[in-house]
């Protein structure tokens, strides 16, 4: 099983506000030579979709402070679920984060003995799909799923040829998925 690092923790959160109701500017004028006929011109005003992001922490900006912070950053049941899964599966993390984030995540959660290997954009400089493929080749991973929560995670999973498990409790909603979990502990029932 391969996890997107951000889907284990609540360090990053976002709220999105959508308002899609196009407004129209309408202008009419007479059609020359056709009594009662009118030209109608409608212009759609720009649609505004404000996005509000709230970052709880940015590991790159303050790793030392985060390392000292006793905050509880994991979704409920993460360590217990990983401990159980570790008995029968090799577990990996691939993320598009900077160097040091996954290590700090594992340190804060005491996950070091549960995760077989990890990689990230900060190490490879490559898009997530390629990083995922590299980890699978390096660790001889043949039968795995990728657990993530965004369209980008789904696309990375497809690029690496892995089934995608959508973590519906997370950030986004991908176009499609192979399996869905609503809580991290749902992984035990897959």
C-alpha cells in the first residue's frame, strides 16, 4: 500500500467557496428592415470562484518548531491502522512535498518502523506519478494500491499503473477511483 503523505495528517487544510451563477449583460437593438425584430447580445460576466486556503503549518518554513510542537496531526486511527496493515503489507509513502516533510511526519507519529520506504518531489524533482513509479521499481513493488485524495493523486496512480483508493475525508474529489474510504480505518476492510 502506498500513501500520499498529506492524507495521513491534518497539517494542511483548505476550504473552498464556490459561487457559479453567471450574470449576463444584455443589450438589444432593432433589426433594420424587419419590423418587430431585435438583435439580442448577451455577454456573460466573469464567473468568480473564490478559494480560501488555510495552511495550519508549512514544514519547510518551520521544521524545528514543528518538531517541538506536541500537536496531534494525524487523522483518527492512523497509527493503529498502519500497525495492523504492516503485519500483512509493505507500506510506503509518496508525496509531492519538499524534503524533510515525510521524515517529520513519520517522526511525529512514531511511524518509522511501519513504513518500508518513501519518496517525494523534494528528493526526485519529478512529478508525483514518476516518483511513484520510481519507488515501485526501486522496492520491487508489484501489487499495490495508491491512497490519495485529489485529482492529481488519481492521475499519479494511473501513470504508475496502480489502482487508486480515494480518501474521501481529505482535500478533493477525483474524477474516478477504484475504491473509496471515508475514514482511514476503512483501509482494514479493503
